[in-house]
C-alpha cells in the first residue's frame, strides 16, 4: 500500500522509499506553529538519516529486514461503532484516579476521578491539548533527551508525526494514590500510530501510570511510541507498560527517564505481542541519592522478535540502578538484549546492577544477551550478567510425578520463572493484572 498523509512535504526535502509517510510531510494543522516548526525539522532529520543495517553496533543481532516501513500510512479516525467496541474492551484496573482511551491517536474518552487533585494543580490532559496550552513545559521536556541507542531515525519519525498521547503534571508534594490508566489502540490495515507519554513529577510528589498498547484487530500496523518521564527531587514515579499488540505489528518504543536528587523511578514493561518489537530504555541518574529500577517480562512464541536495548547513566555520585529482564521463548522466537551501565567521571559510590535471564522452551528459540559496563569513577559497586537455559528437568519431573499434565507443568515453571519480576512491583492490584495477562498468554 502506498503511504499518504494530509500535508505536503517541506520544500527541498527528499523522501526515502521505505517511509510510512512518503510524498507527504509532518505535522497536524491543529498543532500550534511552534510545534509544527519542530515537526518539520524532525521530518527533515528523518529523511536524511539512513535506515539501520545489521552491521551497525546498535542493531547487532537484529532482523533489520523486518523493519520495513513502506506498507504503512497515517491512520484515519475510526467509525463511531468501532469506537464503542474499543471502549468496551478497554478493561484494566478496578480502581483508578483516571483513564484515557485512544484509538489511532484520537481520544475516545477521558475520565478523571480527582476534583481534589485538580484543585491542587494536577494537570492531566491529552498531549494534543497540552501542546496548545502548556508550551513552556512541552518545550522544556518533550523528547529533550533524544534517542541514544540506535533509533534516532525512528525518534525523528515519531517527533515529526506525533499527534496525541498523555500529558501528566503533578505539582510539588502532591500524591496521586490510585494509578492512572491510558489505553492506546491501533485499528485498520497498514495504519501507523505515534503515542507519546509525558510524566512530570515535581519534587516530593508521587504517581503511578499504566499504559496499554493493543490492537483492535489482526491487521498489520506500525506503532512508534515514546516516553518522557521527569522525576523531581524526592519524587516517586512508577510506570508500567503492557504491550499486547497483534502478531502483525511492527512496534518501537523509546523511553527516557530523568531521576533527580533522592528521587526514585520504577519502570516495568510486559512484552506479550508484536511481530517485531524494538524497545530502547535510557535512565539518567542526575541527582545524588537517585534510584532507577528497570524491569521487563517478555514471553514470545511463533516467529516473534523482541529487541531490547538499555542504558543506565550514572551522572551524579551516590546513585543506584537495578535492571532485571526476564525472557521466556517458545517455538522459533528470538530475543535480543544489549545493555550498558555507564558511570560518568565523578559519579563515585555508584551502586548499579544488571541481570538478564533467558528461558528457552524449544531447541529452535534463540536469545542473544550482551550486558556491559563503562566505569569512569572510583569507589563504585557495579555488576552485570546474563544466563540462558532450558526448563529444569528435575522441576518438570517433580510436577509430572504429582499428576500435573506436561503442558500445565511447563506453564507453571515458566510462570514461576517470570513472576520474580512482578514481585518487584509495589502495587498488588497491578501485579495481579500483569499475572492475569501473562497467564492468558501462556494459556
């Protein structure tokens, strides 16, 4: 399918063949001019950057042939009847502080159960609205850090095409006790979406956000999303992403978290769907006493590929980070992990860990892991490691000897292997939701 969008390309800009918005340019007429100018600049950058090749270090082991953008086009609005069906399927937590539901980057509904929070200065709105009303915060924080792990081209594409997403601003000292949920749905053959989440937690505030990325049907789709999570001094932010796109989806996710003095950020990603999924997560520890926990659970089957790249940057002394990624691979699926702990000069007394564990359920599955360290400071404690193995025969025999069928026994072993990650999440209701979705995938 040839890709088309509404706006003409900027003058003197050539458009590559492999492009979901060929013969057209960036931006949306409803965005203010300051943001549209930024999108035009991002579009020019996108057209100039080359597509990745496997010889690029940041794309080592990747199936770059799967990264074909040519079949995709900008998504149209969905029909009213389809919107009602999507709303009915947007089921998450029982108790929340608020909920948004998007389909093809259009807002379907917004619920905010917090008049008291609004009175305290909490701002929670669609990104499209924030671009018009919160220019200072948008210019200060939107994609400020950029893509650092190989997907600069896709970061530029996202910036040039982003239409909507969620914007959350929590003032100093405000705690939002219940989680906030956002659903991002894709619908239609060859559609592309560019969801964006901005969380700004001012000093001593606290908030939890859960993002869901799902497909309304089984059509091929492209999703290029990004996060900006800013954690002020002494603030606490928990971010959970549940990725359950269909098995025809090409998905990218670029995550940037900035942690200030005595602040903490915990991010957990549950990868269950997608045909080819590329996730890049960067945590910047910029204030003494800051802590970042980076967690991931991935369950693959069939011919799925999940490619995860991470960077823990310790920019200040007395900071801590802890990464735990677990992958369970079935059939002919593939996972890739490359991660780096980087300790900048002067970031003494850094405490950093990185652990990746892979469980292979068949001889055809393949896991590639490459953790690493780059230390330029003294008096640090850093460690990293990766393990890959198959289901323990003794564990399986123990379950079988007690009358548990083979498939159920395998499922129990895998669930127990992955459950270590969910136990790190200090929100029991969200843990139960993740377990339920993982159970459904393991089936």
